[in-house]
C-alpha cells in the first residue's frame, strides 16, 4: 500500500483544512494510507505523525487555521534538523509528502527533492505571492475580510470627514492591497511594486476635496515604499487634515474560508492525491484561468510575481 504524509507549513491560510480534508478522503478512495504531520516541518523532524482517515477530517471544512497546526521551522534550516527530516521520511516508509504552504514551503520542497525526498506542493498563502499560480488558497477569504472591514471603516471616516490609512498584509506582493482597494472603493492604493511619492497621495486627496469629498480611504500594502508616518505627517503639514491608521494584522488570516477558497483547496487536495497515485511527485500545483496546472519546482520557483497592469489601470480609473 502506498503511504504518504501531509503537512501545513509557514503562515496559516483559510482553506488549509479544506485541502487536508480533500487529500485525506481522496487517499481513502484510492486505498492510500495517509499520515498527518503536525506543526509543519518540525513534525517531520521530530517524527510527530499519526494515521488519518475519513473520520479524522469530519467537520473541518468550514474552519480557518489548520487542524495539523503549522510553524516556521528554524530547525529545518540546520543540517541536523534537515537530516532528521530525511531520516524520518525513510523510517516511516513514506512515498511522498503533500506540503501545503507559501513561498518558504515551496523552497523547502525543492531542498527535500535534492535529498531524494518526494513532495507535492499546494499553494496556500493569503499574500498570493507565488508567481506561477494566479491564486493561492486563502487569498480570496482574506480579500473578503479586508473589503468588509474597510467598508466599516469608511462609515466612520465619512462621519468624521477624515482620511484613513488601512494597512494590509502581502509582504512584497501588492495583490491584497490592489484587489481589496478596488473592492472597497479606495481612493489611493499603495503597492510595494510601485514607488509612489507623498505628493502623489496628496494630489489624490486634494482632488477629492475639490469635488467636496471630505473623506478618503488609503489602502497601503505593508511592503509599500511610503510609511504610514510619512503619509500622515505630509498630509497634516500641507493641508491640515486628520489622518487615522488601521493596521488589520492577523485578522486577515482568520475566519471561515470563502466558497472560492473551499473549492480551490478541495480541487488541489484531490489533485495532489491523483499525482501521488500516479507516482508523479516534486510538482507544484497551481491554477491558471480556470485550469489546474502542475509545474516542476525549478520552473515554478523562478516565475516572478508581477502586479496585474489591467487591475492597476482599473483602480486608477475608479478612484477619479
């Protein structure tokens, strides 16, 4: 009987549980034994694994987080930790490991591949910063969370006639800021990929004031070149406007996954088992358009994530 492991690694993302559920139930359908590996790559290092079945994943589809727990493993980056991971893979007679995670996780998969360890990668990160796939699990849910929260913030910004900076996650990728900015009707969207100036921000706020719009919403990606303080100080010093800052933080990672994330995660979880059962491994699963794709790690890792120029143009038009 084929035996595979499954783990979640790095930051959690809504929909990870749906991917686990789909993989475990698809494995049972194909008579494949599956071991849940707890707390990410640390579970592989410290041999924290247990058998899973259809009942193990009952009633988890609707929950955020991950039933297997997750972590960023410092031990995996050491020679001793990495060697223990390889040894436990062999000791457990695993044929492959399904790794659900983000940028760091796919790099870990590539490192394991070099040591002869078979893995299959499923993208799950709210940052949506993996260039080879249009979307990753968790992005849609986080996007909806931001849009809903920003809409609430707009109510109070309008009531007090103030400008509000809403800082969102994304690291070096501006997708969360760009898509949520369009979705909530932001006046200004600041991305890591675009070097805006303080005067760019001021110009847009003044344009709104000229047409008697007394409040404004600024969506700022955490990796944007302008800091919150730079924006606040410049606006106060030049036009005397009150500016509030809301840093959404980890609220973006939590919550029940959206229907889109549940569907994407379920499809990718099943695809991972289909690959494993066909003795295909060391592939990154993704989505392009409406089609599920798979790519070798070397190819997937080297595809750069660029901002969607059409969406940037749309954002500019809608903010006028």
